[in-house]
C-alpha cells in the first residue's frame, strides 16, 4: 500500500457519499487507501463485494472487539453519539493494524475534493497533528460556541506526539461524547479547541480552500478561472456538504441561505448540483450492480418557494407544501396529530427569521408590521410590570414558554437595554439546539419539568399554550412557576361557541391547536389562582373553515390572587 491513507465511517445510507468521496481523491491519487468503518452489515457486505484493493473494510464488531472500552459506553450513547465517539477509536485501530503507516487522516464522508489533497499535505509538512478551523463567516461567528475547529479533516502522524493526541482524544470521547453543548464540550468536536496548547507540533490549516462549507463561504470570494474553482486566491481543495439532506422522495435540500446564494451564484451550479448528480449515479450503480436498496431518513423539507429548495434539471421538485390557513378538526384532540412543531423544517424557518431579526435596525426593534409591533408591545407591557414588582436592582428572571430561538429576548434587550435578564426558553429539542447556536445569551430547556422547577418574575406563553393538548396542565405549571406576572398572549378565543380543535397550516407543517371558549379559559385562570389584570387584543387573526364562530386573539396579563379581594382591571385595551 503506497498511497496516502484515509479513514472514515458511514452506514449503507451514506454509502453513495463514501464512494463519491473516494472517487474524488482517486482522481488525484489513484493509489490512495481508504479504511472504512462500516456501521451496518449491509454497508460492509456491499464494500466487500466490490473487491477494491484500495478499500480496507472494518466492521463495527471488529472495532468493538479491538476496543472493548468503546463497546462498554454504547448503551449510554444515541446512534449519532456513538458515531461521534468512534471518531478517535477508528484511526487508533487502523494505526495498530498497520503499524508501519507514517500517518492517518480522518475525513468526514460528506466531503468532495476539487483539487489534489497533496496541497494539504504540503501545508502539514512535518507536523504531528493537523486540524482545520471553522473560519466562520462574520454572520455565523456565534457558532464558535460549538468549537473553533471542525472534525472534517484530522491528520495524526504515527509518532509520539501524534499518538499521544489520538489517545487523549479517545479518552475524552469515551468519558463524554454527547450531542449537546456544554461550556467546554460538544460531541467529538469542541475537544479540539484545547489541542493547540497541548501539542506543540500541531498545524492549523488556514487555507480557505480546505474544508470550505456553508459556515465559512461568506468570508471568501468564490470564483472560477479556466474551469477551476477558487476561494479568494487559493484553489478550492474540498467542500464539506454539511446540511445537505436527501428526502424519501429523492429531493435534496441544503443549508445555504438566500444571502449566500445571492453572493455566490456558482454554489448551486458548480458545487451542489454536480455533487448531487454524482450521488445519484453512485446510488444507481449500487442498485444495479449490487442490489442495494437504501433506506432514506426523512429530513428537512422546504416549500417550493424557499430559495434553498433543489429543483430543476439536476433535482426533483419538492413535494407540495401542506395547506395554508386554518380548518376545523373536531371537538377533541386527534389520536394521531400531525408533526406540528416537531417538523425539522421549522429549524430553517427560525434560522431565517433570526438572521432577519439581527439585521433589523434598533429603531424597528418592536417589529416590522403593525401586528408584530402590537404583539411586542403587549410583551413589553408585561415586562415593565414584572420589573416594577421585582425592582431594577436585580436581574429579571424570565421564562418564555415556546419562545423559539429567543427572538423576544433580542427585541427586549433593544427596547430595555439597561435591564439585566436571566432568560430561559422552553422549546422543542430541535429548536433548543438551534437556539443554543444562535443565541448563547439564553438558556434553552426542552424538558417541561426542568423549565418549571424554579420561579420567575415574568412567565410568557405567547402563541404557544393552545398548541398543547393538555393546556390546563400547562397553565397550572406556568402559574406555579410565576412569582411575578404571567402573560398568556395571542390566544384564540370564542365568545359563545364551545371550545374546539383546529389545524393550522404554516411553515410547511400542520399544527393542531385549541380554539378556546373564553369562559372556559377564564374559569381555568381562576382555578389556578390567577387574576386578570389586563385583557388586550393581539395582532393575530384566523379564518377557520366551517367554524360556527371565528376566534378573536387576545392576550391576558395575569397575577396571583392575594388574600385580600382583588380588583383586577378587566377592561379591554
């Protein structure tokens, strides 16, 4: 074996990506050797059938037999976390299997080479360890909380320092490797932040053409000269297709936003569509030659009007989005409700909204439309009331129930910049993950009990409580956590008709929600020991098909009932 040695891992679903990666390197280095950790038997069997002398296949059972410590932590890790934990274990296995190797390079399988990887090895020189910084574009610098470096390319030389780094990395990942952010840890990635201080012979690969991706493209100028792609004045060596998702219908979606597509027109036609075409050809080869029928997970889906939807000659147009608007369902909650807020596509919607918000001038921080401004000012009214009760000398403790990625905190920080806030958002796990990346000033919690385990000066449930099947239980929990004031905002209510369940089509998803009779809602407030201090209109509206009465959206500023007779201000504003 005379070529460079690389290692990576994937299961049969990612097999086309692995084949395309290997082909892209073999174009420049025909003798390159790939050590593949096959995460399922179908993947291993297919690779073995190929009989390629440049592919060395290791089964997961082989690795676990070699490294029983890895196998021991398997019950404590999710599937993706076990993949992450394997990252240092597999190259260690390869170096033990082939002790004469000079070095081993781990590379993510969702990458593709446009230039000779020797450009990278020339840059590495005699270094014992080489890693790639994220080089985040200015608008994505907040993502640095997940790590300064990316795991997409790591080289270890088979010398004392390289092996020490690999052993330390393995020990760290075996001890803790989870798909969540902590101050000094995230998955297998954030450990790399400490490496420059620990390993004197480490090389940080600063070439912008190495590990180029959606997170750093806006820091460069992408150009094409004589058919060759450049980032600034350096050749594009390899692109990392992080966020490229294949849907069950064969449609592909990516992680690029509208600004990136506008600034870099070649991204789709020169980088993404040709790559997808290669993946489809590899998939067809696997079907025809080896009878492989891949299982494809359902990923993010976009509506046809979203700029990141892949359509046209190289793509299949995405499926039509679900209905838009509102419709009546029944008097009770359905047995199997639609995906609603669990739809992964919500993540991209909220990301786009956040990017638009942080670019908004401070003068427009209350909102860009009358309805948006009205809803913001309702929250600001509750904020000021909570501040009056709490006092300005202490941080204001706020729980935002269903608070997306903390966009209301962003608005409040501009409208009341002098007020210190301890801001907690309770959200779905996917949105919590995004929120931690975009908005580190907020504590994100995806567990109801954890969020409600402490007291708050202000509790906000804006356009959220009616999406809970057991809304009465949710209200009771919010009431118990309220030590100041509680705001139930943007709640659809009925004056005469009985409460019923409706579906709302929005954000390429369908949401089940309660349309509540206001007397029922006020009765539940009273049962929770709450007094309505103010009742206000909100800026929302709905036209629900086949509804006997159309709802009015109202907001309620509530406080706990005291022992004396409460005289709440019940007048509509």
